[in-house]
């Protein structure tokens, strides 16, 4: 009993420490590109968005509205990130509860340790304004509910309520990211392939499916209104052409190693085989976790083999459900002081040291910015350009009279129009300019910016072109037919501390004479 209480206290300590670390990182780090994009496009309530279902964008919009009375239009990033920090803290609690309920508190403790030391779960899923945070929370809740339905004794009435709750949480996961489809397919395959198919004789699972469909319906309605553009965009990324992309496959493998840590990935695979070593285990909780976890891992790792593109974080929802088996395997051998457990502890200490070093390095970069010479020597230029806010741009544009210092209208069409030539640049522009201007993209790939504003509303007015040197000249050439004249302006430095990181190019477009054609159909 004392050992159990000690395990629970240790788990509580890990969860709270992880939450505090993620909250500190949320206050310390500049928004990443994807976060800047979320801040840029989540300026109005919508049923869904071009890139993803709406949940993460709803959270950003809701926090902005709740915080507006205190901070006005300039809500601190840490406040916008707060729901995501809290969501992953809740995810940690749910995953510990699932593992603890099934295999004991020691297994839950090992699972928590692996979850907390994985860089992706600590930083990106744990605190950033991206869809992974809400996705993991609602998938974890769904898995916990299904685990109780399938492997615990329940009264019929209670089992029905659990099914209905699982339908709701699965639908909320579908409102977070399209990955929920693979989770649902894995769960369905497990039910159909095992004796648990007897559950399908009752109405509750089918009503749960209906609840999930109704919950996720805003995504379907928005896509139907926009010619299914979001579903077509996401599915096209994995179709591929030409043949195997071995470099992409290598990036997928190495990326997963980096995001999880080599120990977590390799040990989780070993634990998977260990957990499924007996025939009886192939219809039990371990097999269920494998069924809901492996589809995302296998599909997105294999996508480059037929020429498609995949990012390493796409597999992470699958790895989340292999971690309980890792905790189970380590707990089962830890009492014997097994050599593998000592090795796992060594890897855990190494991972903790590596994470601590990375956090200290990031803190130093933010508090004591490196010099230009050091940036060049360490090759940090590209990394910093992609990962820091464009400080100095808004004030530079205001000082030259190119943009007002404050917003004059809450109506996007009444604000000055700023044009970028890449959606990534537009995200950074919208992040720093806020309501001072409306930002759109003149490009064949404007992402969600295509649905926020139409350049036709600015016909006859001047526009401001802003972008990074690499794409700016080509962008101006593309924009030339749509304005009467283009006047180049002096570039504006983007700084880190007192050092100039790079120069942003600026040009003034005199009189927009024709709207830029949108590549996606509008409503």
C-alpha cells in the first residue's frame, strides 16, 4: 500500500512538474510558424478551416476574446497557449489513469516518464497552438472510455453511457485533426477481428457512431460549402507520384527518432512485441492499444514509399498509445532489477539531461541573444529566421508612414492591405501587425488566407508588399499585372536583441486594378 501511495505521489509530481515546464516554455518561446499561422487565421469564428478542423483555431479565438478586456488586441502568446498547456496536462492524467488502471501505478509511472521526456510531447503537443494538443486529449479520453467498455465489468446502463461518451470524445477528436479517422478505423478493426464484435449486436455502439458524426459535422458542412477543398488538400499530400522517395522515408524515420528520443521509440517497439507475445494478449488491452496506435505510425511512415509527403509529427498520435505498453513492460521487469531496466533508467537520465541542455540553450538565446558572428559560426541563421517573431517590422513600417501605428477599424476591408508572397511570411506578418492591417497572400498556395479576405475589396486602393528576399523579386513580378505601379522601399531589419537577423523587403503598390485570382473555390 505504501509503495502504491509512493507511486501515485511520484506520478503527481511528474505531471505537475511537466505542466510547469511546459508553461515556462510557453512563456519563453516565440510562436512557431504553425502557431503564427493559427494566430493569423483564427480572427473570426468559422465552422472549419482550410488546413485542419476547427478545434485548435476555436481555442485561439476563444482565448483572444476572453483576454481582450485585459490586454486589448495584443494578447500575450502565453495566454493564447494556456488551453494547450492545460489540455496536455489533462492528457497526461488520462494516459496515466489508463495505464495505472490496466497494469498498475508503477507501469503508469514509467509511461509518464517516457511521455514527459519525449521532446515532441513536452514542447509541441504540450504547449503550442497546434491541433495536436486537443487531438491527443480527446483521443486519450476515447481510448480510456473504450478500454473500460471492452475490458471492465459494467452494468448495461453504464456501458451505454460510456459508449455515448466515447462517441462524443471521438467526434471532438475529429474536430481537432483528421488523424481521428485512423484511430476510429483501428478501433473498428479491433472490434471486428476479436470476440468483442459481440458489442455490435447492441444499439449503443451505433448510436455512438451517430454522436461522433453529428459532433464532427461542422467540418463536413464547411467542406461541403467550399467544394471539399480541405479534404482534397490533405489527401493529396499523401498520394504521391513518380516512385519511392527514399530521402523522405529516411526523414520520416529519423524525425520520429528525434521527436520521441531513440530510447522511447526503440523501447516502445520492443514493448509492443513483448506485450503481444501470448495468444490471449492478442484480444486484450495491449492488442487494442496497438490497433488504435499502429495505423498512424505505419501509414505515415510508409507514405514516402509511394512518393507522397509526410511530416514526422503525423505519426505521434500512434506512439502515444504504445507508451502504456512500454510502461507495462518496464514495470514487469523492474522488480527484478533487470539489466534492461537499468539501461532504460540510464537512457531516461540521458534524455532528461539532453532536454535540460536544450531548454537552457533556448533560454539563453531568448535572454542573451547571440551575436551575428556566433549565429554564422553555429549555422543558426535559418533556424532563427523560421522560429522567431519578426521584431522591429511593425514599428519600422509605422515610422515610415506605410502603416498606422494602431488599428482604426475592426472591419478587415477598412484596414490597409498587406500582401505576402508565401503563406509562411503572411503568418509572421499577421502575427506582428495584428489588427493594424489585413494580410493576404498572392500565391498559388495561400492556405487559409484565401478564405479570410478577397483582394477585390481593395480595388482602387494602394497595397503594401512585404516579404523575405528569397521570394520577393519573383512575387513582385507576379503581382505587377494587378497594380498600377510598384515602388520599391528600403528594406526593414528584423532583429534579435541588437543584432540584425535578416532584411525584410518592402514595396508600395499603387492602385490595385484587378483582384488576384484565388486558387480555391470560395463559398
